[in-house]
């Protein structure tokens, strides 16, 4: 699928592609999340609509100026999604006779907005996805900016997860730490509140990609052990080395967006109060972005397809699928 965009000679933009991995990535009925980073979102939509991919766009998108779609793309969550696109509609190397029922949900984001979200978590729609295991179709040497921004994004995600566990007097297992890390982008999500997502979604991500999470975060954990923030008990167990200095170290390394209306020194409040305030700020960001994504989805998706998508979310939220 990624190659379909990257090799398309009609779409002339330089592009980077990220595919969000799930436990069931290879199931025939799986929905594959894909993010395209482009330098110019207006030009991308204009050119993409003039290819075979024009069917990916909604009734409204096809009839309104591209500028409207571009404005929605760069507002709110800064990602424009075309959901539930059957993989068989792409002209690619797959056997057209194969019964591949998978669908693609691909989002589009500008390079500028992608980098800003990765380093600031202002919307946390793109950054939250890239904290989890992904397939990357990008030449890191060609675009160091996105690569370095995501390295910082992942550093902050791990610091945030450890900071929220720092009150623990007992040892913390990697499974619990990764669960907290992968749940960051769902804290405050309106879809989770109204049970429009699989309640086991985070658990499934962690169980299905534990080894991949280790590849990303084990080197970072070792650095925190070397810095005296953590003590490694065994290969999958860590102990928090609680001290004001270590709390300040972690607090300084989470996004400023999560420290809104908070002082820079951790001596202002107890650890639990600090954690609660940081958590509230995170939930506020995610809640606002999730609402904006729902509203933009009403524009980017045809009504019947939108109903089918919402119904599938409803079923997942109640454990029926």
C-alpha cells in the first residue's frame, strides 16, 4: 500500500509513510492505519483526487474547493483521514483474485505539523501514534527533522509513563510500563468515554507488539538506569529510585503542554498532586483533539460509510468484535 503512494508518478510530492502496527496486522479483515507526511497538503489532495484514489474522498470533499479540505487538514488534529478504503482498490502487487478483505485508513499531515506535534504534543494525534511500533517508509538521511523529532517524542513518552508510576514503592513490570505508555493517547479520548473503542485496545497493542516495544524503549530504559533514575531488578522488572532530584529530572523532560499553569519546580506540590495535574492537562489535550477528529470525520467520510464506521466502533466498545 505504501509503495502505491510512494511510486505514484502522478503525485509529485516528496512523501514519508508510517504504518501503525497492530497485533492483528496480517488478519484478512484488518484495518491498517497509515499516515502520509507531505510538504504541501493542498497539493497532495489536489493531485490525489486526480488519480484513481479520487473514490477515497467523500461526497462533500469532491464537491467543495480543495482549500476547504486543506483547511480541515491543517486545523484541530492536523491530520485528515480517508477511512475504510478496501485494499483491493489499490493497483498493486497483490493478486486481484485473492480474498483480501483488509481496509486502509490513511491520514495526511504536513511535515511542519508532524514535527510540531512530535516535539510539543499540541494535538497529540500524530505523536501518540508514533510512540507505538510502526513500519516506516522514510529515508532517515533525507529527512532528519522528522526522525529526530520522533526520537524526542518517544523519549518524552517513556519519561511520562515513568513519571506517572514514580509513586510506586514496588517493582514495576515492563508490561505495566508499556501499557501506561501506549494508553497516553487514549487518556481523555471521547470515544473511550462513550465506549466507542475496544476496551482492550491498549492491552492488545502491548501484547501483540511487546518485542517491538522493547526494541524501541529498552535502550532508553538502560539510559535511565545509567542516569540513576531507575534500578533494573531483572530483564523485565524495574524499581523507581524515588528522590526529589529524580522527580524533577522526569518532570523537566515531559512536554511543556502537559505542565500548563504549573510551576517549574516540583517542590510546589506532592508527587501525587503533580501527577494529577499533568494527567488533567494530558486528558484535556486528547479530549479536545478527539472531538475535532470526530467533526472532521463527518466531512471526510460519506454518511453511509460513516455510519458503518461508527457502528463498528460501537461493537468494539462493547466487546462484540
